[in-house]
C-alpha cells in the first residue's frame, strides 16, 4: 500500500489539492449567495452586473434590450425588442466555471506570481467569453427560437467549457510545476 502511495503521490496531491480548493471556493461562493440580500443588486451582484452588461452590449448592437428583476424567481428577465426572451440566473454568471478553473490551476500550480497572474487573466477571460456567449445566445434565441435547445444546451456550453479546457492545457504545458519538472 505504501509503495502505491509513493508511486502515485503526485496524482493524490493533485486530487486532494483540487478537491480542497474547489470545496473552499464553492463554500465561499454559496456563503456569498446566501448573504446576498438582493435589495440593490437583484438577485446578487455578479448576476445583476452580468445582466446589465448584456443589456448594454445588446443595445449597442442595435437591439432594444432591457433586463429587469423577475418577480417570481431569483433571476433577471431579458427582454429583446419587446419580447421576453430568457432568464439570466445565477448559474449564467460563470462563477462556477471560474471556481473550477482556479481549482485546477492551483492543483497544478506554477510559481506563485505566474499562478496568480494566470488565475486573474483566465478568470477575466472566462467572464468576458461568458458575457459574449450570453449576448450571442440572446441574439440566436431571438432570431432562431426553434433552435433554443441546441443553442442553450449544446453549442454555448461547448464554447465555455471548450475554452476552459484549452486554458487548462495551456497552463499545464507552459507554466505548471509539472511542466517545469520535466
């Protein structure tokens, strides 16, 4: 048993580090959500900000976009050209994807400075790509409502998780201690 532990020490360390960081960040985020009052920024600050940014971009693209608090659930209603198009919920704000990203990067950490820089850069990139994803999804749902299922559950999740995977591959191959030890 000890020989197996020694042999797979790196794998075990990665898994444990990943799980601990993921659990801590997830708990912190759940704590944030639990104590978000939603009085000023409904349903929570991050989701509200994402919805408002979506509204601004859609308006800049020439659509009459409006987001407003949903009366019956913790979400923001997206109205495009007078049509209630979609809900922007907490799960749309990319925080869970960013938590997954950070957990992986820390589990395969590099130097402190590089790790922190890549976490900040990657998190901002994920947020921006997610914002663009929601804008494009909104236009797609408006123009092609018959393709809602494919757009929302296949294509656009593939974009955000595909980018996450590419960031991980880039990190492991360029900056992680694993690469530095080879």
